């Protein structure tokens, strides 16, 4: 068990922290909170299909998520993004439930899909997440200024010959790829709060985007470690405990930031 | 000397004509203004020149390695984005030696480390102007640069633009709806309403029939003196 913790779970939570910090910041800046939540909900459909037809789970989740994002993209001119997300957010979940009812012989564990279970993770997930994280980090580091300028103002970025469509594609693909791997570990319901909370907390106490990303990585790691310890000590849900720890850190640093701002105004 | 030439430019958006038959020559060191009502295609021209959007048809000939400084019409900073002016200039590829001489001119010395989301509209606009000026461009494209500035700020900005254009022989293209300021400061005024209605020096344009048709009401409001109508009594305490 100790060996599994050291060789599988520790690297996994470290990689989840890196992705949560970076992609969570992108999600906040691009106002993708609702969309990332709906992608994670929709990914349950992919997982269900993989259970029912014995396909590779990661591949199925990725395919359904990509189809979902493409659907949103095609319909974006007709409806506002908020309307689209509200329209489709839980359709994936509903479809998954209906599909599973048709196949009585196969049991789909919806509880672990919705609320996650780190014990479901295996070496393949670690390898997939390591490769995904490496690619995301390398692309981000080499294009940091272009990415930030595109997020700030796409027109200004385009006027500097930056391919903003490619950068948007990179951001959304990274989010989909991360959700694909992390959904069974963290759970569809809690995934987006674990993306957003550390980044939102870091934004209150940092002065530049780079520091915000780094601090959200640290906060994500901190909330995962404390959440896991709390869940082990009191036999609670791991993902739930991690999300609650993130929220406690958000409240504490939020109060600290508010006090600091009001003191500096006096 | 022309640094940019546009000929027979047409732009459609989902079959709707946004611009047609646009011919424009931009000369070095001159201030050009594009005026026109809402939806007349002013910002679209600016975006086509800055290669933000591709026109449906037409030719655009640019001087080789033409450097353009652009101030977009809309610039909103999200509260979750912690970014200072210094960091903003840095991601735009500017060094301290590029922007520091302009900081005091635009009264921004005390705002350099503040979060951009905490600045007023006018302060943010001045930061965008510094960003465009500091790259030492051949052509400055300013889309509604005075929209958040008060009257003093507007006068000051046009003075700086004139000085800058003269000193660096930079061409300036201003998109504006503020006739009063534009008429005073431009070498060449282009009156746009999906096509070029009229163009020329401010004096020529002002007597043009098409110009008066488009801006008749605004011109009238400029000459009618402001009258303060009292429908209330001034109390001694509140006066």
C-alpha cells in the first residue's frame, strides 16, 4: 500500500495540483467556469458508454467531451454561451442514466463517477496525466506572453500577429484533456470547484498572472493533502473533503485580503 | 509618402455589407480621422488595417515591415486577472526604456503598480495609449481614444498626438465620433457611412452636403449655446 501511495497517489495529486492551478486560472480568466463544469458533467456519458461497450474509458470521455465542445462552438452564434451551457449541462448525465437503464447486465458506478475515487486511478492514468501535463506546461511556458495577451484582449493580440484561435484551441483542448483523466479521480460534480477555488483564492492575494498560477498550484496541493488527511482520519469522502478544504482556504484568504485592502485604504 | 494604401475594399458580415468601395491612402506624419455614425464601419476599417479581420475583397498595400500601434475600442479587465501596467507593458514586448518617458507625460507614475481592474476608464485608456505610443510605430490606429477622457484629457491627448506625429513623423488614424476635436486636429477627415461619403481637409468636409446630412444635428448642437434652465430653487445651504 505504501508503495502505491508513493508511486501512484503522490505523483497524481502533484500533477492534479499543477493542472488545477494553471487550467483553473485559464478557466477563471476566460470565464469558462460554467463550461468546464458542463464538460465534466458531460464526461459521465463517455464513461458510461465505455462501461457498457467495454471501450477505453479515457478515449470515450475525450471523444464525448470534444463532441460536446464542438457542439457548443457551432451553436455559439445562435445562442449565448450561458444559454448553451444551461441547455446542455445535464443532458450528458441524463443520457448516461437512460443508457445504463437499457443495459441491466452492466452495473455503472455513478457514485464514483460523480464524486470521484482516487482508488480507481491506475498507472495508465498516471502516465496519461504526466504526458498531458508535460505538453500543457511546455506550450504554456513558451507562449506565456501570447496566452496572457490573448486572454486580456483578443483584438490587441491579433494586431500583434498572434494566432488567437490557436491559443483558444490550446486552452480548451487542455481543459478537456485534463477533465478526461481527472474525472474518475476527482468526480464530475467536484471537478470544476477544484479547478476554480484555488485559482479564485490566489487571485485575491497576488499581483500578477504568473504568481497567481503558481500560488493556485500550491493551494491546490495544500487542499488535496489536508483533504485526504481529514478524509482518512474521519472516514469521509476524499473528493468532498478536498473541495471543502479548498473552500476553507478560500474563506480564510478572502477575509485576509479584504482586511488588508480596508487597512490600506485607511 | 504613402505608408498604406487601400483600394476597392469591401467587407461583408454574413451577407450584410459593412464596407464597400473604400479607397484610402495614409501618409507619413499626417493625422487622419474617420468619423461616422454608429454602425458605419469605422472600427471595421481599423481592424482591417491592423489585420485583426480579413476583408472580403480589395487590396491593401503596406510599406514593408510597417509597425502599427493599436488602441482597441473596448478593453475590459476581469477582476480575477491580477495585472499591473508594468506587467501589461512587459507582455506587449515593451521594455522600461520604451515606456518610462511616456509615463509622466500621461500622468501615470503613481498607477504603474496598481491592478488594471482597479483603474478608472480614463486611466486604463491612457495606459493603452502609452502601450501604442511606446512601440514607436509607423502608424498609430486609435479606435475612440477619447471615450473615457474628460474634456481636459481630450485636449491634452490631441496635443500629445500632434506633437508625437510631428516629432516622429508617425501617421495617425483616429476613429472618433467627437466632431469638435477631430475637426480641429486632423489633416485629413474621412466621413464614413459604409462607404466614404466625403473626405478632405476639415474645412472642405465641413461644407460638404453629405457631411451636413450625416452630422447636421450634431453640428447644430455645437453652435447652440448651453442654457441652464431653472425648474428648481437654489437653497442657501445647498448652493
